[in-house]
C-alpha cells in the first residue's frame, strides 16, 4: 500500500515571484516543514504583497514569513 504521508514529507515545490524589479525564489512547500504548518486543515496558502510573503493554513489568519529582500 502506498503511504501518501511519506510522499508529501519528501516533496518540495519551489516558486519564483516577481514584483516590478524585485524577484524572489522561495520554497512554496517543503514537506518536512509544512506537514505540521498546514495542519489541522491540511491546506497551505501563500499571499504575496508588496511588503513580503505571508503564510496561512485557513486563509483567515496570515503570518508574514519573509520580505522581498
């Protein structure tokens, strides 16, 4: 039987965002980090704004994770 939790824990997705002349590459999902962060909803959301990148697991409460620089 295939264990999906092991699959996601070993997964990593990179994302590159651009705003005007700014460019930032980041790990949009890294299983070892996000399996816990995305609980209890099992969803991960990113919001990109002029002042930085925000993370949420419910799309209601957003926490700034890092800036463009």
